[in-house]
């Protein structure tokens, strides 16, 4: 991509690739070393921007039980997710164009940039130290209730997973549904013609929102993942800020 100016190698290539693929993959994971690409370090206002002000917190209606494609999306129970990570519309100063997704892993927020200096802000869970990444990518594909294909390395580490897996079209995996780790929606991030192995996806563990404990992917409350899925088209630009970027 023309915006990329340097590569930051993710710690322990093979292990990281295996773990990231386990996070979210409805396609056969490429057996390549994974590198994260950092955004330019200075002038892009998205790197420095934070919400200047926050409008009133929306009510819990966002997180009520939902029916979708024959599945039930459970309600988020009171106290299950800190209200600081509930969906909000906020003032957000950035040079990124409306329709861009900006991920701030340090603060555990994802912003969908809108017109008029505003954004919809969502709470997220991000990767553990060593699996975190920064860079720019594009949503190449999206899936509702995606299947999950854990890599062989993960199955070797977690033999208990075999009881939950069946033979699917692309290999041994788990059908999409409420018990699937990818949740109700998944958006697949690519850099050019290469799958980054990172995804934005829902989760069946909403209590992990606001924490850093995934295998590198960006997880959201299912209801929020469904909301973002409707807004973000294939081709959407995604900017993941580095942890050490200075912000106002």
C-alpha cells in the first residue's frame, strides 16, 4: 500500500501466525510469517485524535436480546461490560475520511468516522502483548455468523477443541452460531493481496471487551459488531494506531 513506510516484525513469527489464524478465519490460513505494518509516525491527525467530548450515554436498548438469521444474540447483562465501553456517538477530530475505521488499541476503542467531526465509538477487546499490531488495512470480505477454523497448532495445544469441531468445506472447524468464538459477524482485514490474519469480529465472551487478551484480533460486543457490519462496506479503510502514538 502506498501509505506504508515501514514494517514492524511481530514477536515470534510462526507462533503469532498460528494464534492469529485461530482468532478468526473462514478461509485457509496462509503458512506465512506475519508482519504488522505501522502507520506513518507524525502528521496523520487520526494518530493524535481522541474524542473531544462525549454525548450522553445511550440506553441499554443497544444490547437487548436480538434474533438474527435463526439465531439468538444474548442480551448483554448489566455489569457484564463496563459502561465506558458501550456504544456512543462522540466528537472526534481526525483527518481520516468519513467511512474510515480507526482502532485505538491502547484505549480499547474503535471509531467509525462520520461527517461533521463525529464518530460512532465502540468498546473493543484486543490482542495480548506480543500479538498486538498497528497498521493500515482494508476490509476485503465480510461474513454473517462465520465459521471458525482453528489452525492445527491451536488444536495441538488445545486437544479439547476437537470435541467441538467438525469437517467443514475448508477443513476442520466450527459452524457459525452463538457458541462460535467469532460471534455474529466478522470483517476480514487484508493488506493488498495478502491476508493479515487479523479480523474485526463479534464475541461470545462480552466480558473481554475493554481488555487485552485475544490472540490479536479486534473483538466487539455482538450487537456492536452487527451495527458496524451494516455501516462498513467491503473496501473500507482500517487504521490501527500504534500503542505509543501521542494523543491530545
